[in-house]
């Protein structure tokens, strides 16, 4: 990673923006708080796009452990506080092939720039 990109990332403090460098996107983090268990689901956007205000709780690392609704903190500015864990879920732009495999009711959302949520794996991880 270039020194220039590091400086840009630090100055933008995880705010998602498109910079005037072709193909450059600065990731941003968000925290969703479950209204049922109080757990935190921490996400990172690895692509530009739209994310929902509310998701199903994934604080335990699984989608089915808690059936509560988790609400967005709307991308807090500044560095991540020490009590907030690193992101374990990532929002990404699904491929056309993936979009076609989703239920019809979701496809329009993705075609209009909606991002899809997945657990961060060692292969896909872009979180420092």
C-alpha cells in the first residue's frame, strides 16, 4: 500500500468515499446493535454501495443464534473504540452470477447497487 493511500485512509477515518484515484475505494466500518441480546455485529464495506439500516443479529458469529434485529450505528466517525471488536462480516458487491442465484425479490436491490453481507474469511479479509 502506498504512503499516499495510507494518508488518505487515515484522514478519512473509515468514511466510505470514492477518491479521485481510479479504482480507489476507502473501506468503512459500521456497528449493528441487537435490540434483543445487546450484541454487536461489526461490519466493513469492501465495495461501494448501499447497506441496510437493520439486519438480523449475527453478534455470535452465526446467523441463527439470536433472532433479534440489529440496528445500524450509521458508520461512526473516528477510530474504532477499544471495546468494539474488529469486523467479522463484510459487505460486498455480488457478481452477476451470484445475483442471479438470489431470490427474485432481492435481485433489484443488488442491481441498483445494494451490497451483500458475508462472514469474513481468511481469503476475503481486507480488514487490518
